[in-house]
C-alpha cells in the first residue's frame, strides 16, 4: 500500500465548503476498527457514506482490508457507495483508488448531488458518515428558506419560525443524520457518524433530535465516543466525537460513553437528568446523578437571563473609560470612540472578569438609552436630550445596518438605538450574577441593580429585595449545582452555565 506524499495531504477544512470537516484517514481507520465495519463489509453488508467529501471513510475500509492481507480483487467494492455534491471530490476519490490501490470502483455507485436532492432509492446495511459541522445560523441567507422546510420535513422542528429564535443554533449534522437514516438506512441497519458533541451535550436547539425518531421510525444511540482529548481534528475548536446508532430500536438509558483520560479510554455512562430530550449528563461509570436537594423556588420575574446584546455594535454601547466632566454628563471612550459626551443617567457599570475576583470598581461601562421600565426611550424623548440625540444621529447608519430580524423590527419602528436583552429586569434592585462562558467553576455573586451583564459572558437573575437574592444564592451555591453543570462536559466552553441549564434547577411560579 503506497504512502501519502506531503503534497497529497488533505486539509481538514476549506472555507469554500461551509461546515465541511474532512476526516483524517487515520481517524477514519480508527472508526473502522472500533466499530467492526471491515468485518461487517467483508461479511456482505453494504456501506454508504452520504456526505463523502474526499472519501477518507470509504478509503479507510480499503486500507484496513489490504493491510490484513486481503487482495484487491477479493474486496466487495460493489457494495460501497457515496453521495457528494462536489463532483471534483468524487473524481479525485475514484482516481486515487485506481492510482494508489489499483482498484477500479464503479462510478455508478457514487452520486454527485446535494444529499437532499437525492430521492430515496437503494438502502444500505451501514451508513458511515461525517455530516457538516455548523448550525442553521451559520448558513447564508439564500440557503435558509430551503433548510427551514427540511428541518420540518425530517422531524427536527414543528414551527419554522423558531429558527429565528433560540433554535437557530440547531446543528445541520442533526438534519443530515435524520435524512440519512430515514432514506438510506435499512430498518435494522447500523450507522456510525463523526459528529459535533453539541448534538448530545448542549441544551436547547438540539432537543428535537434527542427524540431519536424520524419518519415514524425510532433509532437508538448505542454509544458515544468523545474525541476531545485526542484532538483528532487539529484545526477544529468544535467539541467532537463519534456516535453509533442502531435503527429500528427505541433509545434506552444510560448510554455508553467513552472519553480519553491520561491516554486511556474511560468507560462512562450518560443520560438526561430531568427530561428525556434534555442534554445528556456524563454520570461516571455506574452511578446516576441525583438532584436530591429541594427545588429552588423563584418568582417568574427572577427567571435567569443572558446579558445585553448589542447586535454587533459593542463599540457604540460598551466603553472602557469614564470621566465625570460636569453635573449630569460623562465623557466615554473606547478603542474606536474617543470622548463621547453623554448623560450620566443612561450610563451603567458593566460586569467584567475582575468583578468576580473581588474588584469592586467598574472597569467597563454600558450606554443604555432606556427608561427604568425597561422600554427604550421614545423618539420624542430622544430629541429632547441633545447630547444623546447627537450621539445616536452621528452613528445612525451603523445602527440601522445591524443584522437580525429582532433588532430590525426596532429599526423599522424608528427606535434604531434599541438593544436586545434589555427589559424591566435590567433595573431590578439586586441581581445574582455568574460567569456563563468559558468557565469550569460556578461562582454566583450578588450585585446591585446598577450593574449590567455582557451578552453570553454573564447571566443573571433579577430580584427586588436583597433578602430574596441571598436566599436563592445560598441554594445555588450547593455543590450539586456545579456537579450538574460539569456533567454536561461543557466546562471551558460558551455553553458552560447559560440560562437554560440553570432553569432546570428552578421551580418558577406560573
């Protein structure tokens, strides 16, 4: 078997192909061995790669067979197939099989098309794939209409309007897996996919996938392998792994979960803790994590929230320096804006990392053109405040150009200085605040209502009285809360302690 020259090494990603993560041959071969795919293939099972890219998954089967001394003419090459929308990839794959392994594969077994344009025809015993790793929100606008309907067709969303809100983070990988199982996998077939682990470990958008059903047919997750410790995809920050699926069976918990620890594969179990469609928690080898302390009861107004979202205009609202220049006015500056004179009443302290380390003073500030009721100030009031009006008029073009349906709904009403994530809750007297992004420990603290939070970096719960805030804080500091967050394996990521996770621990009054 010939070796790959440096010039033939395939890059893992290519910006021309959205979501494409090309599987390194060594890890494709690892999966072939791990899941016994070669033995199944040689025993007569047919195998399809529904998003074959440059063909490393199918090549891995051939490499493993030849290395075991099986002659090329004895390989059942007529029982492997692939689907790939980039014709150049298929041609290069067929040419490589001929040149490198002296195998002439039948081009008729390889379909050049978008997977969703291929009608259900031949079904396979095994699907071996690596679908795109990106979410709906990453798609170009021209593709979103098509995919909205596809998510609905393949049982991943009931209302396409939800893709404009929290479900915009739903993984395309889920859609490709549903399509592959529904249309190309035999009723009792097996599938092995390289995946972003967010399908299983993230709350929210991927809940529908965790019904484990498509077109009326159930499928079971047999095992999940976490490749994070192996850095199989060196240029990829997305947490990733491999999932093994059995078609025609109902899902059962706990699920086997393998994770690399100190160069050894650690066998663990995963299961949802609260609801069967929740993100999975890694529970250890045998135990089931129990949430065995009383529910934390809160009023609806104290519901956990993310911080302020400027819709891409941080430099117009967030500032690094503040100077009091005269009664009622301050001078604000950041790297892009120097010396903006604005009314002090609309400027608030913005939480930063140092404030969770004991720093009492503000290091950053946020401009909030809002009433204490949580409503943006009106056009009439804006015109009555000269410094504020001049500032926003000066930057109007940038503000009206912000993208997103929700912010544009404000722009259409003429309130182009509006922000997202601002309401009456921002102006409550006290807040329990925690760092929600990139952390490994859960350390909530109480701050006054003056302080504001920054987008997904920090989350908070608002309260009217300090007594109520202190009671809830004491309950949140129960070690089981951090244990629960760590069970999702999201420590150090953007999904460490977002509001959806904390809500599961709360009893919110109706």
